[in-house]
């Protein structure tokens, strides 16, 4: 066997955090209640075992706005906030400053937005064909919850659900709190059909809410002459300008009314929040958390809340990093929501490759996170063929390697190799990150069993430098090494340069490869037992 003569790079051996044994599942009771204050709410088990075990979920950006992005030219790009930008005949002020962006010469940019020009070309003047026109023409004729759930189950997702309400204030359920819903406009209770199909397959039901930003989202519509009639204020909100950052009490109450209705009627296991909620009255945020967590106790199930920015204290809910992720493990569980392309349907959509998403999932899991993947359906509710293929491929990989993903916890260190991402990181995925065969990530099942996931197919022998006898990161004796999905016996040697695994003749998948490492004291009965946290 060819041995490595020296290490390519020094390896930092400090453990980033101590992996603690997960607390035993506590029996839920209805005796205790969470009060509407942060200290009381922080007593919740915000990251129950079922959530930490799941690792991978799906949600769907779909609704009336999906129909705005048809007939796009091959290389045409339109930002996703169409309900806001379609009213930009004379430009759109920055929602933060309330001022128009400037041209290179320093003058205000009053040029029409790309979305406005596209909308006029496709439908007509927004004064006549406004956002309500898109709602009236929402026709979910291709939506089939059973087909969706079959595909999502095949992908390996353990939780799934709809974007229940996006910035456009449109409810994807049979709402009594707002007339702007998918039953009145579309004839389908999307949430109920979705929930039934998902839960039938043993998946948890997730729903996301983005309607805090509605206040700013429809501000341009009020500035566009003739666009908003008073009878439609219940969609567009009451008239206000860009400088009116704090929504009215009426807006706050309606925000809560639709959310409470959804909780009561659909009992989601997970609620995910988009940004801007941090700008609203925190009393409403506390009211939501206390109510939802108390409802979970009433339903005798542990529910999960995901959030962005500074919406909630991290002691009370699970932090989300949109299209980003930490560059080191976090003690608390966290989540990344991401999309294989744009968030909503585009007729000229381009999708990333399966290999890239698999690598992102592995990196996330190694650092104590979960991945929430967006699926953007076609305007009629069918799933694009490209997305079907992508999800099927991910599911194929997880069928072979899921043992190294599901039910795992971070190992002593999360990984090794040359590829690193910047610290923290919203929009990290805008940077092209390519993992190599020298990039390895670790996960673990218990004290005697962990996994080394090699992020690309090796051309030669695999060298895991972290497992060198010289450094003492692993004090246990290795008893057995196997490649998940393969029956081929492996030849390996552990020495001062690392754990050297002879390259297998054949790899079972086209993407990353998981090597199962069983240490001294390992017993077959350990499989599926309690998850231990200290290696």
C-alpha cells in the first residue's frame, strides 16, 4: 500500500463544542403553560429529538405570483418580489431608506423596473391588471398532493409542507380570516390536501409564513395611481408610504388572526418564519410562541419554530440561515433554507446539480444543522421535470448513505480539507463552492460508531488526516471500516499520517461517499439504540 509521507496541511484539533447526550424524551403534559414572556418561553425544548434526527425537509414556493413569470426570454432575469416591483413604473425606492437608488451620475433612478416592463408586456398596465388580476387567474389545476408527497418521500425528506402565506398576503388554505385564499381563488385547500398526503407517509408537516413583510411589499402599489381600490385594502393593507415602517395595530391583528387560524385548523409540526417580523411589535411575537408551544402540549407533540434575523431569542426557537450556513458547528440545532434555483417558478429556470445539493446537505449536517429545500412548482401546481429528477437523485443518494445523515449528531470535529466557507453567512451560496476528494465531513451515531463522508469520488487512496495516530483525536481502536452501499471488503491502515483507506474498486453512488467507522467496544446491538453524544 502506498503511504503518505507527510501531511498536506496542519489540522486544527480543537473540538469546536462539546457534544452532549440528548436529553431523554420527556412525556408531554398539559399542566405547564408558557407565558407571553421570553423567560417563560425559553423553557421549551426547541429542538426535539425527532427534529434533530430528520435532517432534510422540503417546502414549496407557489401561489398566484408563479403565474407572473411565464414567457420569459432565455437569459431574462426578474427579481422574485413581483407583487412589489410590478408597480415600479418610475422606479422603486429602497424599502429600508425610502429613497430611489441612484444612477452612476448621482441622480435618482426613475427608470421602470424590469418587473413592471414584463408585467405590462404580459398582462397590461398594473392600474388595470394589478396583483388581484394574478390572484383571480390562479388556477391550481395540476396540483396533486398525493403525487407531491410520493415524490418528496422518494427524495428522502422527513418533513414537508407549503409556503402557507407569502409576502402577497394570499392564504394557501381555506381561510375564514381572509377572503384572499386558495379555496375562493383556485377551489383547493392546498394546506389540507398537502397535510393529509404528507402525514399519511409518516412525514412531519411544515408550513411557512412570510406575511410580516406584506406591509412593505405592497407599499409601492399605494403609490401607483389607480392601483388600489379601498375594497381591496384587506389584501394590499391600508394606504401608507415607504417611510411608514411600523405597521398599524390593524395590520398586527390581521397578521396574528391568520396565523392563529392556521395553527388551530392545521396543527403544523413546524412553523418557519421569513424575515422582517423582527420589525413588528415583540408582544405579538411572544404571543405567537406562547400560543403555539402551548398548543403543541395540548396536541401532545413537540413542535418546532424556525426563524431568521433577530425575530426571536435563540433560546426560544431554531435559527435559520437562508442560502448560508455557519463555518463551524453550533451547539444549538439550526437550519438552512435554500433553493436549487430561484424561489418561485421561472419559465427559463436553471437548476443546480444534485452533487452540489448533496454536498451542502452533508456540510450542514456535520455542523448540527438541518436543510430545508425549496421546490418551485409550475403555475398550475405540477412539479417541473428537472425538479423531479433532482429530488429522485437526492433520494437515491440518501437511500444508500442516509445512515450517515439521519439520526446523527456532530462528531468531535466537523471535518477536514481545503474547502471552507466564510464565517456565518447569509447568501453564502452565491459563491461557487466546490468540494473535493480531500474534503471530508464527520457525523456520529454513538460512542463507537461514526462516519467519514468524502465529498467527491477519490482518484486514489483516501487519507483521513484527522484520524492519525499522532494527534489523538480518536483514542479508540478502529475495529472495522465499511463503505455504505458496498459489500467490498476494504483494506486500510492507521498510522502517523492518518487513516489510509485503499481505494475501492467501485463506488455505489456518483456523489459523496460515506465510510462507516466502528471502534473498539462497538456492538451490533448498538444500531438503532440511544444516541450517545460523547466520543
